C-alpha cells in the first residue's frame, strides 16, 4: 500500500527548480522522516503533496488521488505548514468548531481533551497565543481531523522539550490506533530516530536517499583501515563518503553483503551518522532513487 | 511486567534496544514464562516511539521462540534464556577468569585485553559466516 507516489515530480519557482526529478513511493502506515538542509525542497514536496502547490513537471498521487482535487481528497490529507497558521481573530474554541464543521472525520473528544491537557484557554483569541501554543493548536486540528495522511512541516520546531515529547506521543498513538500515515520534516534527528521508520533525504532539490530506516542502517557500514584506493573495493560496495589521512582510510559504504576483507575494521552507523554522510557528500554517488526493500 | 527505556547514546536502533531489553530481562529472570510484555499501545505512549518499531521487536522475539502473540490479548513470554545458560555460566566464567589472570601476567592492560577479545570474537564470528 502506497500513501504517496511521485513520478519525475518537479516544481519551478520563476527560474529556480525547488524540486526536480523526484520519484518516490511512501508506504502507508509508516512514519516518514523528511530531512535535508534548508532550501533543499522539503516544504515544496510537502506543499505539493497537500495540493497547496501545482507541480511544474511529473505527477504526484496521494492516498490514491490528485492532491487538492476535491472535498473527498481534502478529507484524507492533513497538512500543518511550517508557520502553523491559525485565524488570529477566532478563539481556540471557534477553531475547534470550525474543524468540526469542515472535516467529516472530526474527533471532537480528542480535540477538546488535547486542548485541555495542553492548557489552552478555549476563550482566548488565537492571535494572542504564543508561538508554541499556536503550533499546539494547529497540530491538534491536524490530528483531530483524523486524516489518512498527515503532512507536518517542522512540527516541533517551536515547542519546548516537554511539549515536543507529548506531541510525538499523541502522534504515535494516532499511528498505533488509527493506522495514520505521517510524513514529517525535521532537523531534530534524535526525534526522527524514535518516531520514523522510513526516511527521505533531500539535497539540492533532489532525492538523495530513501528507504526503510532499519534496512538503510543494516546496509551501511563504516570501514576503517590502512590507507588504500577506494577503487579497489568490491563492486557491490557503493561508496557514500571517503576520507584519507596519510596512513588511514575511512570509507562509508552501502552494501547488501557482509564485509569479508579482514584489513577493515567494520563499524555500524546510527541514523545521524547516516544522514550527515549523505548531506555532506552530495557528489560521490549517483542519486539513488529506488526504494530499498 | 517490565518497562522499556531508550538510550540515545547506545548506538543501537530503537527496535534493537527493545529486543535486547527483553532478552536481558529473560536472562536475569525478570521475565519468565507466562509473563506479558507491555502492550504496544502503552510502549508507544510511554516512549513516543513508532508502533511499527515495537511490532518489529516483538516479531523478532516471536521468531526466536521467546514470546507469542495472542491476538486481542497481548504478547506473552513462552521461552526462556536463563535455564540452560545458567548451568553453563559458572564454568565458563571460571575459564575466563583464569584467562584474564594470564593476560594480566603477560602485561596486557584493560584496553589491550578488550581489543584482543573483540578482534578474536569478530574473527571467530566471521569464520562462522564464511
């Protein structure tokens, strides 16, 4: 089951391509982390999936339909933009009423329970809320809508550590209980390591890496040994990054097979090492567009 | 019932950490046959962790014959890690003690002993694969 599928997807703003050649399959029922440097195209990809943007090239299909193509499609997809927009003149309670009117699957009990737990005053105007409180209100609307797919652009950036943990708990409960699929961008890799089981790395408007997190971790290794030329590595070991000192070579490879060469000291990577290796070495390997299974 | 925790500095993925914590509890006798593992929903709510991660860990434990899922009820311990290994543990520990004393007499410090153990352990594991 695929919840988001893109074929050669691209988006051009005036003369600049914000996203190009994006081919992707995001499986349903998973939490997908979207990472990349600022300006890599993360928000553009989420905007395209939500139907807030029109593709300049290629196609995108979300929950089996064209993004933003009608009321049925809009009901399936939730989107919380980076600036967590709310209506400044409406109160918190009015936001919940609006949510109930506009969304056929609205979970009113969850919405009110969450607002009470966070400690938001229902009578307060949304324009008077702090940045973190505003984000909490927007995220509550996103979860209570009960979409099939929830798109979150930097959802926890403005939250304090406790609020962040509580939000991720609510989100994971929704995934467990309702089979919600999530695609969320974030710079906080420690959070992603907890909650994400699927990963998309975007660099320079292109997809650099995508796949199941545990598969990716199982197929990447750090090899350390005496200095040598990486061209001598077996063909099934694809080099992600390489560093030499005068005596030593450290190379990060992607391979399905075990490392048999005894001259290497073989180390495993955590998610942060893996992501940083792809972010800091954009040129070594051809972009890998396939989904790893 | 045991309670899971996640260690950000362990170098293990969350799913590996859960598997290891159950195996550890079995080995120490904190969990024994018939005990229930925490419900997926509760682990998810406690740790803010992806439910698929918990399911994956439980599936691996099930595959190893240590637990069994009863649909709609929960996951229960069916196997044990302590029984057979406990008996074998004492003589092995004694051997290791003797070996450690020998290594110290040969002038190895703690780091060298650790490095020697690790490289030998890895080499042996590799021979098993090949």
